[in-house]
C-alpha cells in the first residue's frame, strides 16, 4: 500500500523511483543489547563481528553484568587485586574466565565461558581434611608420576 503511494508521488514529481534497503545496521543498539542479554557469551562475541551496531551493543555493561556471578565484585578485589569499578563488565568477564591463582598459588578460580558459573580448583597441598588431620591418614608423597 505504501509503496504504491510513494511511486505515484515520485511519478508526479518526475523523479526516478528507488528503493530504500534496510539492513542490520538499522536496528537500534538498545534492541540488540536487549536480545544479547539472553544469549551465551560466545554467541555474543560471534555476533559482535557482524557489524558496528552489533559490536557496539556487545559492549554494553548491562549485557555482561547478567553473565557475571553475583559475587563478581568480591572476586575482582580478592583474585585480580583491582577495583571492580575500574574495569568494564566485558573485560571483567574476560579476565575472570582465565584461570586466576590466589592464596599463594594453591587455589585457582575461573568462570566457565558458556555458563558464567564459577569453577574452583584446590591443590592437594592446600587441602585440610577435617577430623582426619593425622599424618597416618593424610600424607603428601611427591612422586614423578603425579
């Protein structure tokens, strides 16, 4: 209906008819960001490579804050030794996804890139077994096989 009206107007003006093509760049970043909130982080990063609008939407802090654990501020202070407000949320997510050692290197924490869930690895030397902290039951015996 609208196309017929616009072509009639163009014919009356004596101009040539052309079509306006819309693309992904025409979608507002706020709409794209709202959709990104429901996607997994790897999907967001893949879509950010499509065009500038998607890249800009992928940088929104409110998108990445939904991917971070609720205690991310504590983790940034404790593990990264930084002020949580000094990093954007995407950078915070990226840094927490790589393994970060703490407590003298005896523990390691990272976020799963797909789910954003917290993973923790504790070395055998850092473990204390409650109730059986007797050398007869718990000895660290280093071997070349371990």
